[in-house]
C-alpha cells in the first residue's frame, strides 16, 4: 500500500479510536495504526481516547495527550475513576469520555490544570462539573473554595459524588482540616481521589523553604502513611500504585518510600506494568494516588 495512504489511514484511526474503542489501537487487530512504530511507543489517553506517540520522558508530569493535554499523573487519577465504574456498574470503560455511567454524578475538581477540550469532556460526561481554586489566581476555575475556610465549605454539604484533589494538599498548612472538609462535601457513598507528591518513607513536615513551579509554598512531604490520616475521616481508603516491587531510580524519592505499603499490602491496588504502559501512566516510582470513600 502507498506510504502516504497508509499514513492517512493511520491518522484517521487515531482520531476514530474515541468512537470505536481500544481495539483500533491494538497492532494485532489493526496494524495500519502503528505500522512504522513499535507497539510500546503508543499511548491511549484514558480520558479522551486519543492515541498518540510516546514522545517525551516517562515522568508523571510529562507524556501529555495532544488532544486534551492530560499528563501521566492525571491519567492515574482517571484510571481510578474507570476502576470505580467497573466496581459499581460492572462495565469496563476504556476512557472517561465514553463513560455514560457518570451522567448522574456531580464532580468537584480542586485547582485543575485547565484545558478547554478536557473541560468540555467533563461537562459532557458528568451530570455536573465544578472546578474550584483557593484564590482563583493560579488556576482557572468556576468558584473559589479554600479547603480550610468553613464559609466556603459550608455551601456544599454532601454535594459531590466525586472529588478529585490532585497536588493541592501539600500546599495547605492544616491539611487534616482540608481532609475533614473534603469528607463534608462528599455525598454519602461518594469518593475522593487524592494525589500528592509521595517522596518520603514517612510523613515529613517541611521546615525549610520549598516551592513548586507555580511559586506555591510546600508545607508537607507525604508518604503512604497518609492512609492513616484518611482513616480518621473516611470509611475506607486505598493506595493505588503502578507497581510495588521494583527498583527506585529517581534521586528525588526516598528508597524506603514503599516500606509502609509492603507491610500493608492489603490496602494497595496495583495497576500493573502493562496497563501503565498502554495508558502512559509514567514511571512506577511516581505513579500513585489514594481513593477514599465516605
């Protein structure tokens, strides 16, 4: 077949995967989509369904989807949502944008990375989607919610079926108050998907000056023992990781990061190397999240 025609067909199949499903990606079913790349070089975005070439480093802050801009750590959170859909409804969805089961859910996302395409998919998929931010300066959002301000929180008693709070808690001095208020805003049976940078083997308060790229101060370095804090407010909490048994290579991560989970493996959901590779969830040492239920 003419190379130009094959490339055109491949590009069509990449766009069409959102409508027709993951099988279009799989080389054994449709080799035209990946005829000039090894299969391991492709990622399917589990938010919008776009298939794209793995073109950056395997880090949690990279591997951005060219359509919705979801990065690796965000796709870890989306995989938690897809797993919850399967647990509740027995339906294995491939990406958030095709998940009709969410049409009655009310969702709050705290301080999200804004993207117009992703926001539209949220609004089309969920019954109600609301984005919040601490001061509406650093992130584009619909409403100001300070997670430690009772006046802000009191407007939303048991209001949300799902709250996604990613890389926010480490910037809040009284993080336990924030956890209590997140619980307050969840509807009965609702779930919190929580992500923080997990760099240590045990909780470490930051007593030195530390800032993230957006110039927000960091007050805490968390570890998997955050599960114990979640136990104080939620009926059930689970840690989600890409893998549990592997060699940590990143110099920014403590070598004993997984010691707590290795002693409490019953509280851990392991996504696995194959799923992490297909969905582009990043290197295993930063592929993690927490799920907590009201």
